[in-house]
């Protein structure tokens, strides 16, 4: 059980990292290094950006839940 949640945590961590890097940069910082500093002619957020935000939040919540469950499992094992 612990091994399954550990693997899920690794997968969610990598997916969360990828999703955060896919977000459009708001200017300044490290996002400019990866081309995020280019200004778009379209104002506001598109449907794709909103969906990316939602997916990132869901994956972040799953990541957090996985950490809590792993902590509880390890506490109960000892």
C-alpha cells in the first residue's frame, strides 16, 4: 500500500511540475528564460488556460492528499 502511494506521489510530482511549467508567464522571473516573456496579442485568459488552471489545481490537491495518506500510513506502520 505504501509502495503504491509512493509511486503515485512521484507521478503526481512530475505531472505537477510539467503543468506549472506549461503556464503562461506573467512577466519577469524565470518564465522569461523559457520564452514565457513574449507578449500575446490576445487579452484575457483563454479556455485552454482556464482548463490548465483547473487541471493544475486538481493534480495539486491529489498530490497533497497522497502526502497526507502516506504520512498516516507510515505513522500507523511504526
